[in-house]
């Protein structure tokens, strides 16, 4: 993994003919939009071959020390999720 100013980039090797959007949504848990992957890999085809190395940019916005956050958790909403169900999964209260 290579760190840059406000983002991280990671390299991964896809399965044969696996589309970029499948890699970004399954292997990397929706941490970026596949269009961003295409943007930083303009010469890489969208259906990948085994052995093709692709850069997946993970843009990060870190909290400032003045935010007083004890922890930052990222979660990708899934079909059927509600704010209440997500709050319950993380054992936090959600105002009704």
C-alpha cells in the first residue's frame, strides 16, 4: 500500500475477466467508485485479466483532533438497512 497526502492506494490482482466494479464493490467493500478506478487506470480495460495490476484509490478524510472522536467507523449501507438497524448492529442509540 502506498500512502499519499489524503488518500491511500492499494494494488490487487483480480480474477480473470472480473469487471472493475465487482472488484471495487466486493474485494474492497465499496471504498471507492469504480469510475475513480477507471480514472486512475486509463489504459486498463474494465474487464480484467489475471495478472493485471490495477490501482484502487481509497480517498480518506481524516478527522481533526478538535472533532473529539473516539473512533471513526465506515460502513457501506446494504439493501434493507435502516439507520435504526445499523445503530443496533454497532450498539449505539439512534434518536427516534
